[in-house]
C-alpha cells in the first residue's frame, strides 16, 4: 500500500512499483470518484476495493480510511510518502495548473477546471494546505502504534528516496512524473 498526502506522488510511484513487481495497480481515487466528481456510494466503493485486493499481489494507492480495513490486513508492506509541504504543494500547483489549462481528463472523465482548482474552497490546492500537516501526524501514529504497526514500512522523505527504492526493485531510473500523471 502506498500512502501519503494528496499530490505527494502516490499514484505515480504505485504504478511504477506495480510494474516492477508484475502486480496489478489499484488506484483508490479512480474507484472512489464517479462522473462529475460524485463520490461513489460507500458500499459500492468497498465492494470494488474488496474485489481488487482479493488476489495475492497488488499495489494500492490512496488514503481512504473507509477501506483501510480491507487493504491493511492483506498488505505486506507500506510505502509512506512523507514529503515536506513545499515539495507537495509545488507538485499540486504544477499538476493542477497543467490539468486546468489543458482540460486533461482523469478518472471517470472528470476534469480539473480553473474555477474548481483556484477559486473553490474545495480545490485540491486548498485540500493540500488543510491536510498536509494532519496527515503527517496521523500517519506517524498509524504506523508507530496504530493498526499499521504490523506492516513493514518504508518511509520516503524526499523524491530521491522514491527513485532509490525503484532502482532497488528493478534497476530502473528516475520516477519523475510527466505533467499529466497523478503526482
């Protein structure tokens, strides 16, 4: 399982790890969000996640507490992208700006519009500002003394750590994402 604050690079890293391991990649955001940014009903979301983690091998990325009870007991390892706020916010700003300018579609055909990205209290940028510090504290507790304490943890503190991890897994080079990837 790959976790971390929004825009830390979970999906990009999870895709690369899944590829290196020859395992399916499960993107929780893609399962959670329906068309027009509607949240899928909880039961439907949980069923979709349950179905995907039934196999012996998979790499899941996302921070959804409502499905953690399905993922965590089957996870052997966790990768926590615990990057500093300036790194995460610059990634959020870059990715969101690119998507808003190009109209790039993401899961379920959704788009990040300029209005939604920069003028809404529900924007991903506002979300990153509100939650970055909270996630850092809650994941520390989760992995040190909470339910995640039994999972083998790899904490990555900077993007170079992710590159090093991938090099160890498969001898591949850098994981820097293209502008249209989910970082």
